[in-house]
C-alpha cells in the first residue's frame, strides 16, 4: 500500500498572496450574494438584521 499518512496538499505549497487573493474574491462574492438576498427577500433580511443586532447587544466582551 502507498504511504497515505502524509499526503502532499497542494494548498500548503501555494504562495500566501494567491491564497489572500482567492479569499478576497470569495469574500467579495459572499457580500454580493448577501446584498442580492437582502434585495430579493427584504422581510427575511430585516429579521436577520434584527437578530444580529440583538446578538451584538447581548454579547459579553
């Protein structure tokens, strides 16, 4: 059997700049998707905003 205890991960060898670039693109797309959802479902988005505000108010630092 081949040695499977230490598989080489391609992600571990990629440069930090590329990882940060992919992460930034992902976060931009995520924000865009949230904005779209807020426009399409305004009532649900308002409820989510209120729940988030309540969590922030009750959060202990």
